C-alpha cells in the first residue's frame, strides 16, 4: 500500500472515531434533556392540579359573594 492510501485510511478511521464519540455525547445529552423534560412535565401536572383546585375555590367564593350581594340588595330594597 502506498503512503497516500494509508493516510486516507487513517483519516477515515479518525473521522469515524470522532463521529462515534460525538454521537455518544449527543445521546447522553438527549437522555439528560429527557430527564429534565419528565421532571418539568411532573411540575406542570402538579401546577394544573393546583390551578384546578384554585379555580373551584374561586368559583365557590364568587357564588357566596353573589348570594351575599343579592341578600343585601334585597334587604335594602325592602326597607
């Protein structure tokens, strides 16, 4: 084999090694990102649960205030 062919093969092997290492690093980064997204998804689910409970409590308070307002204005109209 000529030195040029050996050089070309060596460069090819080196490039392949760089590509494999880069792919492995990328895979690890994606795995970490998936873990973060899973945690973020859990946080959003908890936030949705809390918001739902808050909306229900707010609706209950609005109903109570409407009833109180009606009761007060009915008394004022009677007097």
